[in-house]
C-alpha cells in the first residue's frame, strides 16, 4: 500500500518564501508533526500553515525576525515541564505557545512536541472543546500586513475588488500582500498587482487554484 501523503503544496510554497533563518525551523516543526500520525492533514488558515486531525491541532508561522508555533487548545494541554507557559510568557500570547523561535535551538525536544501533538489529537478524538468564552490560541497570533501604495491606487480604481478586499479576512489580505511585496522587480510587482485586482474582484483568494471545492 502506498504511503499516505497529506503534504499540501501551499505549505511548501509558504516555507520557500519564508526568511532564510525561518526555513529550517518551519521544516523541522512540520516533520515533527508528521512523525506523530499519517492522518494529520495540512492547510492554510489565518495565513498560517495549519495541521488538522478531526479539527485543528496546531499551526506555525514565519515572520520577519521569528517563528511561532501554536496549539489551538494549549490551555488544556498537560505540561509538566512548563514548556508552554514559560516560553509563551516570555514572548506574549501573540508570539505563539513556544515564544519567539529564531533558530532550531529555541524548539523543545521532539519528544516534548510529539507528546503535546498527541494530546491535542486526543482532544479532537474525544470531542473535547475549549471552555466557553476561551478563544483558540491561533487567533491571537498577530498578522502584520503591509499594503503597498501602488496596490491601494489600483484597488481604488476597481469598485468590485475594493468592496471585496475591505471586508476580507486578515489571512486573505496577507496572502496577497506577501505575494506582491516579495516580487524582486517593479515589473513583476506591477503584474502581480494587476492579477491580484482581477482575482479579488471575482472573490478569489491568492491560492484559489489549490482550494478544495
């Protein structure tokens, strides 16, 4: 029987576009997650690579100077070594449950992460939910969105695109802005802006081709 492959090409793309320091961190975290179970699937939520098993288990994100790793039910995890609380307190909730990760040295041992992931999966197996009023940790991660002036000018010229963009989610906006600002030449950036305006006017996300129907 062929080995099950739940790798999502959008995650490959996300890691490839991350800062050089972040790429080995994100790759390692991804590998640890998949060591736990072949049933874990990948997707993008809130602009972050997210791992699911009967619901969301955990997620990771790469920023300009640090990475974050988030357990969506972190408040329920058994943490005898105090890895989650101590590290989160140093970086704040917005920095994820492991604080600011700037290198592989900042990541707890694999066996610790694997234990947390197994716990999180069992929560989903058992249908355990967060207490009423408690927000999932992933929604507290800040998403810095840089909107170029030339994109705003182009957006203002298209009524449909502007209307849709103004009410779109932060992750929807962030995926487009990352794609545009990462262009290496002004010509490429202009082409991406024009393409983005066309897709946004149609209500399409940046990675609409990969989205499940």
